[in-house]
């Protein structure tokens, strides 16, 4: 009878150890999933903010290369429109 109880106890200890190991692995997997989800949310947030910052005619493709085809040519490189000397003379009388 003692032999049977000893085997039963040892098998219970083994089951408990396996349970603790599996539980620890499950917690690690859940933590990794949580971190991955947070990372994906952050990437989506950054992508959306980047798009909204560039919504003034700059298309941004997935490789973060700017496509500037639909920006008006007069302001394509951020240059101010040229003002003729006549317009300047009229706007600032001496």
C-alpha cells in the first residue's frame, strides 16, 4: 500500500511540475502576444499620423518613399511663388 501511495505522490508531483511549466510557457506566450499587439498598434498609429502630416498633397507609399507627383509644380520643392518686381513695388510703396 505504501508503494502505491508513493507512486501516486510522485506522479502528482510530476503532474504539478508539468502544469507549472505549461502555465509559465502560456504566460510567456500571452506576454509576447501583448507586446506584438502593442507594437502593431504603435506602427499603425505612426503610419496614420505620418499620413495625416503629409495629407497636403504628398502621397506616402509603404516603403516611406515620398511620391510628389500630385503636388502643384509651383510649390513642388517648397519654393515660394516668384513675385515680379512690379507687384513688389505696388505692395510696398516707398
